[in-house]
């Protein structure tokens, strides 16, 4: 049974408006859905020439639309008048083909195509549009990795013709639809919040939009709908969600772009567990429906302190074990001055096991040393384990330990034959954690433990409310300033803010943050106290946040929420390390769009109307 598509009625009117009409050339079926059961049927296909090949009296055209490819055949013996036209059909010409579906000759089937059992014998071909020579070959998927990414983004409308890219767009659509259905079934309302909002600088830089009617005033594009969704809770909406566009003027990385999309959620009259249930349920629903990857459930949970202790970071990749081992107590009993001095300065000595690392060459061990130094380590201590006994090891530091201490060290590290024990000591625990967490992931990659067929989600909770910034000598919010501290930690505001733990949480997948959220402050007195701690004086609080402080005074309910990145979800589903590959029209480095050639200059009349003038940077200051 052939599956026809609904055509737009305007296409049928084109011929009456002076254009090339489709009245007789509208598709009756998509290219990629034809099967052997359609043999004998007359069809009309619309699409692009993916490839064209001529073999004697036969011309083969692989015709492509968004559903896939089908082979079209022009036989000079059957339709001699079509051969010239078929030979004129070059790559990416737009065609309409009328013909009969038939089985391919035995032995010529293509098992790699859904339509590989059949072909369409062309009875007529209409060239709807020609195409210039392309800047890259759309049909050559194997060599697309050699094409410069900037060129692909400049001609993104061509890049998106590739079946792989269309599949990404389709998966993105299905993921967003699945999210919408799940959230709606959970009683949430989708509510849009403004794109033009107020600049409240904290975290990343805002994108500013000048206000024409009163030069000197500016809107900001939202870094997130954070304040609006909290105000919706004050408004009594209770359950809100939005597929939200967000904007942050920050340096780009492989997993960050200046504009991105997130699922944004807020709930009233909830505790942390209520929000986590929604996060986990939504993620399981979407991933299990759209991905063949394995996803262990339920999601493990770690407190921030536990995650830092076991993995060295708050974004653990739990596809493999290799947890960090604290050797501080044992090292304090040794005679090794490097370890002792680090501990005396308030630091740590920790290790991670490298399975099979004993086979590394001297050069490879030196490369491992340099890897650790790149992230702040002063050096890397190593123990080569031939057998997990004091006499079965080789190490420059073994002489500083007794045999009993060495055996205890090997036991703590759960050493196995042919392991390499990697040890970092530093006066700053943050350096130890950073270096070993990166080293752990590097070892996991080298050993093949980071299985791309597994999506290992976990939830990290109870982050510090604030962290001390040595450079500015002030407290900064760990998440954002609207996060609710645990009630029994409120006295620490006046004694030791570093001890304050907040009711916030991150969703992590394969070592990367996938989303985050918190229970929010809903009392104006606590909110002002948080602002005070962050060094925001009362006058500035009113200027920047007076609207939300006032709203909290009108009976704000306890509430909390989260946001999870749609782009990062797609990266995980597709095992794609570059976020630009899952966005239809991405920006390149520094936020540049080579397709639109933006950002761009504007004329003087526009600047004058906005009350703006351009102060050019000195070349030495330009970034």
C-alpha cells in the first residue's frame, strides 16, 4: 500500500501565477518508504539527485527526499526520449519523476537501503530546478569529516540535506515532542516567558538590546527564564514548563554556544525529592523511547562531597569504577617529604589505579606526567605493580615506606597484577581533585571503559551555596543566588559560609552536566541574606531584584525546579562531542555566523536613532 503525502494547496496554484507548476508533478509517495509490496504501482516522486550514474543504455539516479533514497532507472531501450534529460540531471538537481515501481533484478539488490529491493522505472522526468556545483559533496558522507566546519556552517542549508543531519533534526523533533507529552501528562502547563528582559549581571555576560525610545536604556536577552518562572509560582501556576531559548555571552567550547535550548521547569509546594522524580522520569521516558543505548536505572545519587571524594569532580562518569583512593593518613606515616609537606600545608595525597598501566613505556609515563602537570600538578608519583606485594612492585617512592605500609597502600588501591598506581600530592585539595579526576577520565578512555553504548546518568545533590573567589576576594554563588540553603545551615551565614549546603542538584550523564536545578528561596528575608553574602548591597538589590523581592512578600509558595539542555541531550543520544552538530543553524567560534555573515555593522542612521556611538578597541586590546 503506497503512503501518499498531503501536498500544500498553494503548489497547485503555481501554474496559474506564472511559475513552474506542480499540478501534474506532485509526489504521491516519499522516496524512502517504497518497498517490494509497492511493485507494479505507478508513482510520482519529488526530490534531489543524490547520485547519477550512466552504464551504457542505462542511467541510474538515486533520488533523495527527507525519508531516504530510491533508485530511478532510465532505460534507453524503453524510454529513449528520457536519456538526454536523465544525463543532464546533475548532483542536487530538483526533480519530479513519474514511473512504475518494480523489483530489482536478482543479485542487484542493495541491503543497505530500505528501498534496496526495488527501483522505479522512469516514464517521465521533470527538472524542477538545476543546481550549481556545490562547495562540498552532499552524497559523500564518508569524507564529510574532511570538510572544514566553517564551510559547512556557511552553507548549512546544503549540509542539512545530508541524511545524517536530517536524522538529527528528526530526532530532535521527536525528543522535544516526547518531553512536551511527558510534562503535559504530569500536569504541567507550557508557558512562554519574555525574550526581552532586565539585565541582572551575575554569572555569564548578558546580551544587551538598546531601547530605541529612550537611548541609554537596554533590554537583556535571558540567560534563563529563572526569575520569570519563580514569579509564575508566586502567581499560583504551580506547574510550569517551557522549551526555552537562552543566551549567554561567554567563550564557546565544544559543548557551549551563545544561544541554546533548554527544558525549563518549576513546581510549587515541593521538596527536592519531588523535583528529582520528575527529572528522572522525564529523562528515562525520552531516552528509552528514542535511543537503543543502555541506561542503568534508577539513577545513582551522590552528594557533592561524596562525588568530590570518590571521583574528584561533581560530574562523575560512572560507566567505570576506578574511584580515587585517599592515601593521606598512610602518607602521613611515611618518610617521604613531598607527601608530608603537602599534608602539613592542609593538602591531600590521593591515588587512582591504571589497569594494565605497568606496560607503559618510559616515554608514555613521561607523557602521563606532563598530562598531570598541565592541570596543575607538581609531579606524578607512580608505582608499577607486577604483583600486588611489596616485593612485586617498582617505584622510586617505595623506599620511604615500610613493607607493611606498602602492602596497606596496595590493598587500599585494590591493586592487581600489571597495574600502575598514580599518586598526586598537593597542598591544595582542589588541585588533587582536578588532576586526578581528569587523569581518571583519561585512563577510562585509554582502557576503553567509557562505553559509548551506555548512557550512565546520575544525580549530584547538596552543593555548597557559595564558593570563595581568591581573585576578587568575595563569595560567589555555586549555582545561582536564588538557591535555598538547608534550614539548619542558616546560622553559618554569620560564622562560616563555606559550610552552607544548598538544596540544589545536577543531572550528570557520562561525565558531563546535563541539567541542574534547586529548591528556590521563597522568603524575602533569606533572599536578601544571600544577596548580602554575595556582596550585593541593599540599594543594588532593589535596583536589580526589587521586583522579585517584592513578589516574595505577597505569599510566595515553597517551590523548586530544574533546567536540562536539549542540545546536550541530543549530544548524548547521538554520541556527538560537538554541540554545533545537533543545532540546525549554529554559530562558530566567537559567536560568528558565516552563513549570515553576522554579527555585522549597521549604518550610522540606526546608531543615531538608538543614541549609540562606536568606540573602536585598540588592536592590542582586541580579543
